[in-house]
C-alpha cells in the first residue's frame, strides 16, 4: 500500500509540474512575435504536454484508482472528503483537457487569448492542488 501511495504522489508531482509550467509557456507564447520563438514554444509545449504532463496524469490515475479499489473505497466510501477530492480530480481532468485544446490552437496558429488570460489560467492548478492535498491529508468531513 505504501508503494502505491508513493508512486501516486511521485506522478502527481510530475503532473502538477506540467500543469504549472504549460500555461506559463502559453503566456510567453502569446506574447511572442517572431516565427522562431513561436516554433520553439510549439516544440516545448508539445513535449511538456505529451512527454511529461499526460504520462504523469495517466500514472497518477492508475495508482490512485488502484488504491481506491484496493482499500480506500472500502474505508472511506461514505466520507465526504473522498467524494469532494474525486470531484476536484474530475474538474482537474477538464482543466488538463483545456490545456490540450490551447496546445492545439497554438500548434495551428489559432490562439484566441491574450497573455493575461493565460496568466489567470496559470493560477487554477494552485487551487486544485490546495484543495486536493488538504482533503487527502486533513480529511475534514
């Protein structure tokens, strides 16, 4: 059980590192004006999304679901904190999806947002991280 939890946390950190950094790349990409910078950002964004973030997300989900099925659901099925954590996780998956949509827009030179928009979007993972960690550690209800 402790190995599953450790692997879950390691990949969660990997996933969140990408969730923190990718929107920051979008800020700089939205501000760039030359073709060389635009192409460099496209490569960096693609590698981060497909090489780090998405594998981190998949591994986080695999080990999280494994723990859920192995012991957590039986212990905490009626606990509100677990349901709240899973709801935040579902919303985080939606955010990850939007990161992929923005990646696709930049890839095809169809960005529709300003750098200020991405600065705001860059703050959203912080809220998810705070909520999920507090729910998982403190188990407030």
